[in-house]
């Protein structure tokens, strides 16, 4: 039987006047915000009984929002007609709901369909179901579901769904310009159920300041944005039933052997990415002369000049693009492939970051529209890949007072060629790889994915 979720309350809550910190001022979008996906990034958490009370969760949520004024604000425009944040303490949306099933039974049925009932009801378009499901006794994560934003919608939305057994699922959906990549969002979300709320750095006017005069030294219009020569125009579209999700586990011993083969300085992310790049390229059976590249997310906080505080609450990511010919990639040593990845990431340096900031400033002065290169549903990145590291996300350390997570299930990613590396919850030191491939390449990849030849 399908699970029915009934909304019992739908309220916009404002932070207490004594703690509200917006003050009605306006805060600009940064250059990095303009290159990011324009939508909401939700995360779902689940607890079996005994679960925290709704009132305690709401109290913790408001305590968190009081220190993050962008979350309680709205999107608007400044006196120059540019999109900005209006820090008016207008409040966050909190929806409470009940489900007519036990939590375990609900999650054992049609999980994607049930998950869709657990979001606050915003206008949904171009939904990317980046679905990360924890074991039912702990947490369910759903990341990167793109929703249409309206200027009058709360930038932070939460839904609390209570089950017949007493279990609870909480969704927190955050507007992408207000979200931070990397571990800080996890820590921030953890404080929703905690009194220990960190003090963020929220001065966006001090971030990504253009030079005078601005000087763009790189082709950002075709790298971070969809210019006429952007690589994003070349990707095909696949039927969704041809995009298969895979979950691979690499134990600590496997990672250690890879690092030994590199023979020098190498992060876990770099060595596993090199391995996956080699094996996916072989499984795709690319022509030897064809070029393949990876779009790798790079956190620019420490790379900018001057460096940006790690506590900065906002997006500050650009991308590196290591590129090799298929023949070269497959015949090269792990050390050489890791070197290509490291060199590409190294090129996202202070000068590149400043050039990007200056480019966006020049485009705004010229009144140019900038379209981010976010992939649409069904996009096939082949012969390329897109990779992200969540190895700094200590998912198995998250504890809302009811125990840490113990397992991840494979994600449901509707774009071919995505790779996400996360720390394993099952084995200390191990890494899980969540990825998508065209169904035509799955069997070949499975046959070779653990081979280092």
C-alpha cells in the first residue's frame, strides 16, 4: 500500500527579535553564487523511535537561523537591479506532517516516490534526485534536488514527518546560494538539533572583490558558464532508464596499495579518482585518440588571496579540468595520472580565482546574462566525468543524540558520468564510490574496477 503523508501545519517562523541578525540590509550575490545551480539543496534525516520532539527541533532550528541571517532572508534586487539577499528576517518555512505507516515499512516500499512526499511543497522543476539513503535506523540524505526559486519563498525550508511508530524524518532544504560545499553544511545542519551553534562568517561583501580595473585573463565565459564554445553543449542526452547507479567499496588496504603505486604525495581522493578515471575510460572503450576530462570541484577558500575564513557561510567553489587522451590515460602510470589531476587543480590558484571574479564583474557591467554549466536530467558526460569528494564529510560521525549512521545505500543520480567519493560507514579507512554509467558500460566496468593492471 502506498504511504500517505498528511500535512498538519505549514508555518513561516521568524527568529526571536532579540536574536534576529538580518537588520533589513541587503547582501550581494557573489561571483561564485552566480556560477552555482539556482535552486534548493535538501537533506533528509531519519530517526527511529525514540526520536526528538518536534518542538525541540524547531527551537534548535531557530537558534541556528538566528546566526545565519541569509537563511531567514529573501532573494531580491539591489539598487542596481542585481539579484541579492534581502536580510529582512522574514523567516523560514516549517512544515509538520504525519505518515500512515511505520518508518521501516515506508522506506521499504517505493522509496523515491515516498521521498517526494517529504519535501516542503515548493515549485519543483528539473528535479535532480541525488538520493543518498542511510540505513533506516539513522539518516536519509537527499542532495542536489533542483527546485525553482521565487523571490517570495523562504530560503530555508524544513519538513518534519512523524511516523506511526514514533520515527521521524526531517528535510532541510536550503537555497543553493546560501549553502556551503564541504563539511560546514553538515556541521550547520547538525546544530539544528543542538544548542551548540557555531558563529559563521557571513560578510559576502568582503568575498570575491573585483580588482580596479577588473582584468579577466581566462576564458571563464566558456569554462564556468555556457558560452558558445562551452564543453557542456557537446554532451548527449540518455533515456533515464539507461543511466545506472553503482556503489563500489574500496577497503583501506586497496587505497594503501594505490598510494604505494603512486609512490609519492597523493591524497586518497586523487589516487581513487585516477583509478576510477582509468577504469571508466577502459569500460567505455573510447577511441585511443579521443580526449577525456574530469570536472573536479575545488574549494577556493584557502586558495584565494587573501584567504577566506573556513567559517564563511556561502558557496566558494570553482572547477579543475584534468584532460588526457584515452590512449595516454590507459597506458600511463598511476603517478602520471595523479600528476595530471594535481596539476589541473593547482591551476585554480589565486590569480585564476581573481580572474573569475573580475570576469563576472565585467559581465555585469556589460549587462550580459551568465548561464551556469549545471547538467540537465539525462545528460551523458561520456567521454568525460564529473567528480566530487565528500571524504571530509564525516557522515558516520553525525549524531543527533540518537546514534550515528551505520551504512549508505547507493544514490539515484540521473546524470551519466558522475563520481562521488564518501567515507565508508562500514569499514574504518575504506571509501565508497557512488557513480553512474551508461548501462552499456556497466558490465565491463564491474569486471575491471578492482584491477590495478
